[in-house]
C-alpha cells in the first residue's frame, strides 16, 4: 500500500502518517526504487491501534508505551490512570453544571443576573437589592455603588473560603441585604462620595462623611476593619483600588481607618 491507501484504510490523513514517522511512532517502511513508501498490514494495524488509543484520550507518548509493551501491563496501567482522570473531569463538569443551574434559577423571575457576575447567590441577591434601591431613588446610580459591587465581587473571587475577607463579605451581605433603611443610608453615602470626586483632601465634608461611614458599618465588619493600618492603604491591591479615587475620597477612607482604629483601642 502507498501512504494514501494506508491513510484511507486506517481513517487518518497522510500528514498524520508522516507525523507518526517523524516522532518514531511508526517505523519507516520499505521504499520502492523510485523512493515511494510501501506499507503492509502490520503498519495499518499499528496506525489503527494508535488511533483507537488516542480516541480514548491517551497522548501519543502514552500510545507509544502501550504499543511497545507486548504484555498488556502498560495498557492496564494507562487505562487505570485515564479512568481516574476522567472521573475527576466528570466531577468537575458536574460541579460546573450545578453552579450554572444555580445561576439560571437566580435569573428566573428577575430581569437578569448582575453584570458583575457570576457571583455567589448571596451577592447576587445583594446586588439586585442595591439596584432596586437605586431605582427607587431616581437618577443615575452613584459611581461609588458600582465600585463597591466590583470590589465585593473581586474579594469574593480572590479570598480563600473561611478567611477574614469572606467573613467580612458575609457580615456586609447580612447587615445591608435585609435592611431597606441601611441600604438607603448606604446609597446616601455613595452619593456623598461621588460629590467628593473632584474635591481636595482637606475638604470639610471629609470628616463628617467618615464618621457616618463608621457609624453605618456592621459591628463584625467594623471589628475586622479596625485591624487595617494606614500602611495597608498603599502598595499592590490598595494602589490599584485607589487609582481612580480623588484626593478627598482617599482622605475619607484613611479617616475611616483611623476612626476604626481609635475605637478599637
């Protein structure tokens, strides 16, 4: 058989056969005086075995090991490893489908999912209530509220489960999510933060706004935030977060940290 005939018989392409030669998976066959390769049934048998093994998910290197082992031990070991890997993939797919089902369930009966998603069901519900509150107040939603949602979404995705950031988020969701008055007050603070976007750091509105923010924080959130020092507001994550905040807005955050620290002493 010529290479085209071998490829047609075994269900591969001539290019694949040449690749098998190149990597040593298929030995070079006898050539005619004119230089054409001539294949036998043994070559076809080997190519078919390679195709079947790779169809199961084996790599070409694994297929070579199996073909070179006449005892069949290598095949059993490789198939055992493959079965374990497929089981892991199957479990991962099951978990992803379960998460997708949760998101679809959240979307039913609502205008849609948060644009910051996908996030947990708890944050999904909180973000939805935030937007509902913004709709009742009229006008464009404060930019500070949008940034707050982005921050919470980031922290939920980046924080290890059970860490302080996770507890911080849980406390925040619990405090503001079920309290319409607290949510409305939060939007008042967001609006005031927006008003300071172009203000200087010594703006007289900084101090009273910082005091209102501290008073509005849930006890658990305030306790954890009290451990943040001024040095934690620079470098890395902090620099990126404050990059689009004005001097007065940054001054508010720094003053909040100071007031929380004073209250903890």
